[in-house]
């Protein structure tokens, strides 16, 4: 229990000021809109300056599987969609989580966490599917969360000591996956 | 056979007495027979004497006749006259004496005519001699008429004498036989009585002396103080009852001795306690005297302080009246407090309602925010696909990729904003919960405050009553203090009297102490005399 008594006048003042602030925030005044635009322009200019493209840089799609961060080259990706209504298919290898309906066509979804032998439970909150851009077959990779695009300079890539699916290691514990070796593994597993 | 001693004595001596009586009767009858026989012997002698009298009278008459016949002188007729005169009476006597004996009566009857004829012969001769006719007279004599008559008379009398002698002999024999029987009866009776009396005496003596000796020994033990024994009792006679009574007596004596011993012990301890108490009392009496002096001075102080108490009580009464008035206003304030508490509770409940409504509004905001978040996620995905398409377009898509990045930034900002709003909403919800809890707590406290106010109300009412009672009590104290002053003076008087009484008590206590010492000595003597008995 508070020893000091509340100052009701101060309380009324605070109420009035917060009420006014809310009113002002909710009202789309021209000054506010103008300020927002100016702020955004400044930020865009700053981003453009930072994102100066350097020659030979790899543009990659960064995503998460559990605590791990992975990336694949942007050219490999055809589309990113939400994982909804994934139906398991009987008789398929366990690497396949199932199939989803993508604009009227069936898309096989690969359980990437299982392929990479991540601990059980990882990938339980998978929300997205990365649809791979391949001619012969359409296949999707099940991932937890998509962070966005990033660029990796080739001199920053280092060769991995182990792991056959990892093409290289980038700063920030980012592992660049080799889509070809992943798909080859899938094909070999399918044959088995 | 159980008989009482009296019965035994009566039986023993009764048998002896009966035997004695029987012997006495037998002896008496024998003696009576002997005496009767002696009487009959005497009677026989009298008869013989009477016969002799007749004979001598006849002889006298014959003697006188012969003298007169010889001499003719009248004077020789004297024996004749005396004989004639006596003979009739003598025969009459004889007949009376032999009235019981018929043979003797017959003989007497025969004798009478013989004697008459003899006397007639004598008278005839004497008459002739007087006429002077000696010869005729002699002739008659010579005719032996007289002589025959005389001989006849002699014969009859001799017969009678002989009969009597025979009777005497018979009676003498009978008397001797009776005397022998009496003697034998006396001897055997005496022996029998001797045996009976001695037997009865021995039996009775034994039946009395043996138990009596045991009783004497028992009584000797009792006299020496040994109460542990019991005498043997035999049978239901007087000695048996005496033994039972002795046993009961000793039993009673044992109880008495035991009780007396117990009582003596109690008496001794009581006497010791009395002595101790008396000594304590003596000490207490002196302390009492000192205490009375102190009491007197204390009472004077108490009297002075009583005056102060009275004054103080008066002051307290007036201040208590003031307190009573103040407590009434306090009561009013408490009632106001209770009412205010109730209105506070109502308002706090209204606050809680409002806060709950706010909470529901917050939930609506949360729904909106989740929609916004969903939109942001979709925008984010859209920006990613745009970037992919831009990358696929190669150099031509470069500017488009910038727009896609900007869209992604907006989507990220929107998502961040929703995250912030979620956090704020969570804080608001926590604040609302806290507010509701605090309000609930406040309502409870207000309830508690209301109860306390009610309690305070009751307490103040009781207090007011108590104060009013106190006012009355102090007024009574003032009155009582005045009475107390009067009482104190009476108490002072009483204490002085108590002092005098305690002096008297001291005197009587010393007397009592002496008596207690005497009582102790007496108790010890009594114990010694009682301990003589073994129980």
C-alpha cells in the first residue's frame, strides 16, 4: 500500500495529456503525413547508399530452421508461400513431409530439418515453403521462418570442414546450402 | 448328653434324695411295726397282770373266808370283802383287754360263772358262820365245791396266761424279723446313697472344675494383658456360655484396646499438635499485638488517604461525565465513518466494473492487432516473392527489387509495431488485473473497516455505558468513602478492643500450653497402660 497519497490533480493532467496524444496520433494531420514521408525518404536514401552493389556478390534467401540460419541462392527460388494444409502421402520416404496445393498443382514438400538431421522438435513451427525453381521437377523446402534477402561477397565465403549439403559458411553463422546436393540426396533416397 | 450344671446337680442330689426317702419310708414302716409289736407285748403283759389280779382277788376272798371261818371274827373278813369287791372289776377289765381276742373272750366267759360259783360258795359259808352254824359251814367246805370251782378258775386262768405267752413269743419273733429287715435296708440304703452322692459329686466337680481351671488360666492371661488367646468352649451349659461370654468379652476388650491404642496414638499426636499449635498461638498472639499496633497506625493513614480518595473520586466523576459527552460525539463520527465506508465500497465496485469493461475493450484491440499482424506477415511474404521475381528478372528487375525491399521494410515495421502494441496491451491487461485485484482488496479492506467501525460503535456504546456506570460508581465511592470514615473510627475502636482481647488471649494461651503439656503426659501414660495389652 502506498504511503504517499496520490495527487489527483496530477492524475487528471496525465489523463488529459495522454488523451490529447492519442487524439493527435489517430488524426491523420498533413504535418504528420509529411513528416512520415520525409523520414521514409531519408531512410531510403540511406539504404541505397549502403546497398551499393558490388561486383560478383551472391544474392541469397536467408531462412531459419530452429536456431540455425541457412541460405540458398535467390536464383534457385521460384516462390515463397505459407505452409497450409500439408497432406502426408503414404508410401513416400520420411524426408517428404507431404504435398500441398499450389494454385491447383500438387507440390511435394521436403522436410529439410529431417534431411539435415537436426534434432527432433526442430521445424515444429514451420510456417513457410520455399518453392525451388527447377525444370523437371517442382519441389518445396519446408523452413521455419524466412528472414529475407541478403548479399554475400565471394571473398567472405569459407569452405566448410564437414557436411555434404553446405556449400560455404558466411559471416553471422550463415550456412549456404547446395540445392543440387540436397536434391541429389533426395533422388538417391527415392531410389532406395 | 448336654445338661446344665444346675440340672446335673439337681439330678444327682435328687436321685440321692429319692433313695434316702425310700430308705426312710422303709425304715419308718419297719420301726412302726416294731413299735406296734412292742405295744402288743405290753398289752399281753397287761392281760397277764389282769389275770393275776383276778387270781389274787379270788385268793384274798378265800383267805378272808378261811380266817373268818376259823376265828369268826369280823376283822378277818376284810380280805374277803376287798377280794369280792375287786374281782368283778378285774374280770371286767380282763374282758375289755381281750376284746380283740375271741379265744380269750371265750375263756373269760367261762371264767365268769366259775368265779361266781366260787364267790357264792364263799358267801354261803360266811353267812352260815355268822349264823353260828360252824358245822354247816365246814360241811360246805368239805364238799369241795369251792375247791373245785377254785381249781377250775385256776385252770382257765393258766390257759389264758399260756395263750398270752404264746402271743408274746410270736410277736417277739415278728419284731425281730422286722428289725433285721430295717437294719439291712438302712445299711444298703446308706451305701447306695454314699455311692450316688459321691459319683454325682465327682461328675459335677469334674464338669465344673476343668473348664473353670481353663477359664482361670485364660483370665490370668487376660489379666497379664494377653488378649490374643481364646478359651475353648464346650457345650451349651453355663460354663460354655461363660466361655463364650469370656471370648466375647476378650474380643470386646481387644477392640477396646485396639481402639484405645489407636485413639491413644491419635491423642498423643493431637496433644503434640495442640502443644505445637498452642506454642504457635503464643507466638502468633505476640505477633498479633505488634500487628495491632501497626494496624492502628495504618488505619490512621488509611483514614487520611480515604479523604484524598473521596476528593479524587469526585474529580474522576466529573471528568468521566465529560468523557461520556465526548464519547457520544465519537459515536456520531464512527457512524459517519461506517456510512462513508459503504459508499467507498460502492464506488470501488463501480471502478472494478469499469476496469473489467476496459479489459474487454483491450481484447477487441488485441483482435485488431492480430489482424494487423497477419496483414504484415502477408506483406512480408509478398515483398519476398517480389524480390525473387526481381532477381529472376535480372538487371531489369533491379529497381523493382528496391521497391520490394521497401515493402519488406514496411511489413517489418508493421510487425514490430504490432509486437510493441501486443506488449503494451499485455502491460495494460496486467495493470487491469492488478487494478481489479487492488480494488477487490480495497473492497475487502473497506468491509473490514466497516466491521471495525461497527465494532468501534459497539465498543464506544459499551464504553459510554461503562463511563456512565463509572460516574455512578464514583458517586457511590464518594458516598462510601464518607461512610468509610465512620467505619474507620469504629474499626479503630474495634482494634483497640482486639488489642485488649489479645492480651487476654496471651494469658489463656500460656494456661492452654500448660494444659497441653499435661495432656501430652497423660497421653503417654495412657499409651504405656494400653501397650500392656497384646492384641
